[in-house]
C-alpha cells in the first residue's frame, strides 16, 4: 500500500524541476525541421479535430485519429503532438470503458517525464486521469491516493480546477468506498490539519457504523493532537469536539442510531475541462454537508449511512444495499430509470424510499413505499392550477406547451385540474422551436382574438417563449394572468420579456431565489471547505432532502418502516432552505415554490 507514496514524491520533484517552457530549440535548427513544420501543423489540426470528436462523444472516430497521430509522431519521445495524442487517446479509451488500455497509455506517457520534456500541466492532468482509470479497474485505495496526491501537489498555472476536483474525489471515495483502516493511508498523505481532520472524522464515523468502538476509543487521542493545532478551521474544530462528545455518549451508553441507505450516480471520469461536477457527486456533497451538521449539533445520534452508486455496471444496487446495510430508509436514486428499479426493491423489502429529483410517475404508482420530493410533471401543472384557483374561478383558460413530453404533461395536469374545478372553456396548443409559421398559427388558432382569464406556458427554450409571445400579440390574444413553468424563473428570461408581460407573471420552481443570507453564507463556506466546489441546484437537492428527513424524524419518535412511511404522508409542510415539501396524504410532493415577477422584481409568494 505505502509503496505508492515514493512514486508521488517523484511526481512532485518532477513538477518542481520542469522548466517553465518546453525544451528550447537548438540555435540552428537542422534543415529537416523546416520541412517538418507543415506536418506538425497538420498534427495540430488533427488534434483539434480529435478533441472536437471527443466532445461530440464520437469516441470511435476520435480514437482512430489519436492513434494515427501517435504513429505519425515518428516515435520522437519529445514531440508535443505525441504527448497530447497519448493523453487524449487515454481519455477516449476510458470513455469506451477500456480503463486498462487507458492506464497503459498514461503510464507510457509518464514513464520518463523529465527526459521526454513533458510539460508540468500534462503530467498533472495525466496523474488525475490515471486515478480515474484505477478506480474503474476496482483499485479504490490506490485511486484515492492518486487523487489526494494530485490534490496536495502545487497545481501548474491554469490547473487549479484539476486540483480542486482531485481533492473532492479523494474525499468522496473515502466517504463512500473505503473501510476505516484504509482511510488511515489518506491521513498520512494529507498535508493540512483540516484535511487530516476530515479523514480522521470519516474513519471514526466508520468505526462507529461498524460497531468497532474499541478502535474508535483508541483513536480519540488524535483529536486532541489536531485540536492543539492553531491552523484548524472553526468547522473542523467543531467536528473534532463532536468526536469527543461521541466518546462520552459511548461511555454513558446513550448513543442512538438511524440507518440510511444512499443510492446515487457517483461518477469519476477523466478530466474534460467541464466546470460542472457530476450530478450525483454534487447531491452527495449536500447530503454529507447536512450529515456533518447533524453530527456537530447532536453527536449522540449516529446517522449510519451506506452509499451505493447507480452509475456502475453492478446490477440491482438497491437490492444489494438493502441486504448488506439493512437501512430503515433509502435516499435516491436521482434519475427516473434507476429510481423505477429501486422502487421495486424498496416495495419488496417494505422500506421507504425517498427520491430527491426523479419525476416518473411509475416510481410511486401503486407503491406505498416510495416518495417523490420532486413533483411529477403532471403534478407540477396541477400545482399551478391550484394556485390559480386559490384566488379566482376562471371561465376561460388556455395552455400552450413547448413540444416536449414532460412540458406537455405539465399542460395536461394543469388543464385536467382546471376542468375538475368546473371551467368549461379550455384551449390547448403546442409549439416547437422549428414549427413553421402555418403550423404555429394553427396551434393557437382557437385563441385568436380572445381574452383568457389565465394563460399557462410550460416552456424551456427562450426561442419558443419569444415566438409564443409574438404569436399571441399578432393574433391579439389577451390574458389577465400569465403563469409559467420551466426556465421562467431565470432573470435573463424575465428581463428580456418584462416589457411584454406588463401585468407580471407567476411562475413555479423547485427552488426560490431568496435565501437566508447568514445561513447561506455559512453553508457556502462549509461547502467550499469540504468539497472545493460552489453551491449548485444539485447540492441543495441533497442538503434539503436530508434536512427534511432529519427534521421529520426529530418531530416525533418513529418506530418501524411502516410508521415512517405513514409519517412522511402525514407530515406538515416543511420549508427547507432550497425548496418546500408536503405530501398531503399521498406519495408525491404537492408543494413548489411560487414566485411572482413584476415591476422588475421577483418575490416568493409561497
């Protein structure tokens, strides 16, 4: 295990000794060099073409092109084209699920970096990609060590994002894949007291989850050593103090436990210069952030979590997690296809499953054990209709949806609810971005020259919204109230159309735009300290989900799984930091944030 560490000392030394620029050219370049310049330019053109194919996910063609560049580089170990081609060939092989072949290319690239004139940035990125390959090959601890060594090394100029992602990946692997004793190896590599405290705390929590109280108690002196460090940040100081409180609870026999299983699409891919981390990783960051807050505030309650990835090749991860961990509650998955499968496993085991984001109605249909925090598309439309019906009894209502299955489902739910309320005059139309003028005129033909009490527009694309409003103006179609779903909550859209929606617009969103400033700053600070990434929508899906469930469990004692499922159905409205939750006796959240935009300002109504 520890034989890997000197290898990374070599990495650090290599980075330090590398010149700022590639190897200098001789004073007099030999004649063949001039003749080789067009070929080199062709290789650069081919590289650009290969990268473009990679971005378009045309991996077979990209691989072929990168392999040709490797061959055409003439075997010159100092050729920049060879270095770049090997790096991108490895990325392409990885995306084709050939981690072994990708690792071989990276190891060839890194075989003698100083002699080959490999640039520091290329070395750094290659080590990051090699960590991803090793993880795909099942080498979890070596991958975590690779990521951590990249993360604690000085990043070459422009590679700060690689460093931040590497640190986050090392933490994520420790939290979800490694055993307590394996994490000890990461503690040895961690350079700062905060990083050491993170891994120590995770190791200690795993000892508690495994009921290894002996190892927990024997490791407590390490917390006292770290607490004496003046550079430990306030968050980690709180975590270390909570470990001491957990020791006291163990001594008193007052420790309690809640077992939660987590199903997320955790992804560790090669570096692609994308600013967005995978959705599942960001949701886990939110869950973990809230979990640590719970540990600090109530250290005598152990939230015993186990995480399984739904993005791997392993079949039935939900069934295996239930069998191995025996949770009383499941959180996840994120995406509907995986959530439908997990819902069957939850129903069979009679364990409540709460999915933060999936919207397919099959998840909860005839399944009393599964709950959706993100309303189904039809339910979103019904929520908009119920909001309208709170203040009026419309006689004439219209809906125009962007042509997309889920947006058209929103329109259907809206109109079905309106009809149930007794409205007789209901008109529907649908538009796509490429709808020609004649088809567009036909789609809203039943609205021409009429005025409606309300008009509902479930739309995503600004071009479709723009065209719809233009058609309504040209056909002299009027409306007293305008309601929107989709990207209407985004300020650029509202600003663009503010002159064309003079009466304002009510729109419906998963989240609201006005947070509590002090609380947001605190969470953002801890998020940055823990995961080196900014807050995102997916972060809040994780944070608010666990916040909701922990508050529900604290509301009153809940016995078995059946009582927990009933408690979810009957729980009162809960306003989390990011969103609102209320099942209203069913299995689908019936609450969304209702916002009003008028007079150039957006405010939350509910």
